[in-house]
């Protein structure tokens, strides 16, 4: 999966664990990879805005 998305396994692990927020382009690549929307993949509570 990392190879297809252009990121390392460590990056994917960090995103899954909530230690890293992906860039917007990477979030779009994730959504496209899974055939869903960014909103369905990532929770956003608006507190960091």
C-alpha cells in the first residue's frame, strides 16, 4: 500500500496511530486508493483550526 501511495510503511503506521496528519494531497490519494471520501477516512473535530 505504501508503494502505491508513495509513502513509507512508517508513515502509514503513524497516520493509523494518530501521530501524523497527512497532507491534503496524501489524504486525497488515500481516499482514491480506498474508493471513498476524505471525510469517511479522517475525523476532524475543528479544534486545531
